[in-house]
C-alpha cells in the first residue's frame, strides 16, 4: 500500500493520528485512492480495522466511520485502529445500490476475492491481504440501502474452530443488537461476506447492520459507534468500560432470504425486529389493480432481520430476511 498524508497528519506508521489516502499495490486497483484514518496508540497492541461504504447508500454506517475517527486518543489507546469510511470508491457520487459500478458485483458477497479477478474481486483480495493483513479483527459496518429497512444486528461466522467461534461471538455481542446472527458453518464452503472468508482463514471479521432507506439517523450511527468502541474495549485497546446493553441481543443460527415467487407489489405485515411463527403470513403480493396475487409465508419461526420498503419486487428477489433463533443446549 502507498500512503499520502493530509498536511495535518502525522507521518504514516508514527504514534498519533494519520489522515490521508492510500492505494493498493494490485494494478487493477491503482486508479483509485481510499481515504484512511489510522490512530496509533502510545502502547503497542492489536490492530482493529473498521470500514463502511461497501454499500454507498448505507449512510449511517459511513457517518459512524467518520465519527469514530475522533473517538480514539493515541494517548489512551493500546494498538492501532485503522478506519476506511468508504470502500466502494467507484460508486461514490453514483449511489449504486449494492454493487460496484465497474463490474456490477456486490463487494459484500465477493470475499475472499481474487487478485486476478474483476475490480471487486481484486479489491476484496486487497482488503484481506493488504489493508487488514495484520488485523486482530475487522468490522465492516452496513445497513439500510435505498429500498430497505434493517433491524439492528451483528453478524459473525460459526466455524469448527471452537476458540475462533467463541471469540467471534463475543465480539458480535459487543453491539447493542436486537439480533446476533451466527452464520451456519456450511457458508464456509462458498465465498461471500467478510466474516465467512476471514473465518475460513482462521481470522476474525464481523458485520454490523443498522439503518434505513439511505437516511442518516442518530440511533443507527450510535449503534455502530458504540459497538466498535466495545469491540476495541474487549480487545484490550481501551481502558473505558463496555457500554450498557438495552436491546435483546437474541442469538440466531441461520439467515433465510424470503423471495417473492412472482412479480408484484409487496404489502408487508411485519417489521424488522418482529418475531414470526412458522407458516405466519409475512405479507401479500398484489398487482397494480389492488388484486391479491399470493401470500408470503414464513418457512420457519424466527425474527425479521430486514425488509424491502419499496413495494415493487420482481420474481425471485427477496422481500425480507428472517433469522432463526439458536436452539438452547
Ligand atoms: Zn450493506
């Protein structure tokens, strides 16, 4: 990685606050530069990497990444916090939903990536093997693209490595979530989200989700900010105490996408965070004459993670997602 600093910044790698830009070494990525704030504490310790803006309309997460830059003091920090507030640089000022406009791929589902692949694949590879290479933990913040409303939740990856899974779960519980989703172990067989790709290399990554419809709201910003600070506290990087938890933090063990079987207009009957029973109607699909076409029904009992807010849903696209509660041993 090559760094250029802002005039007010310390030199890269020195104790203090670095502010500037970097480029990755992969030639597929050299056209772009990423903003970065890296706070290096007086005491050596772990590195925590934090990002937002993989989805550029998930603005509460991006604002959280901006605020976090001012919440770490090098004099009271053990280790390094590295913050990249907007990963999907090609989508900046273009407002693309979900994808990188250069290859139309969803970066969030392109991990672990490929140095010889498309832009998004090369970027995921560079995130894993350059920027976060020495990180103890990577947190990628999300939530609320232009047509969706998400509950407040955190995602970690379950693995057959018991100590990694326990640590990942502990870090996911640092967020004051309604739901804490441990992705099933079989996700490890296919590439996708950062928690999965990192776990398959014995490393730790989390996602936090909060926000709606491209709106900057204080509750969602605070959710992300407090969660990341609690992760840093739990890693022993800060002396301050973990904040109090007010939400239920219901631990879930599966993530189900519920798709519409037809083109139509979705009329939801549930909201993010709601508990639903197996076979419960979640909403109806109607046509533009107001005629009911079909019911959307819960395949299993669980909790609504998020729902689409724009009614128009094409066949095969999700209307919402459900997290299935973990069975207590
Ligand atoms: Zn997202």
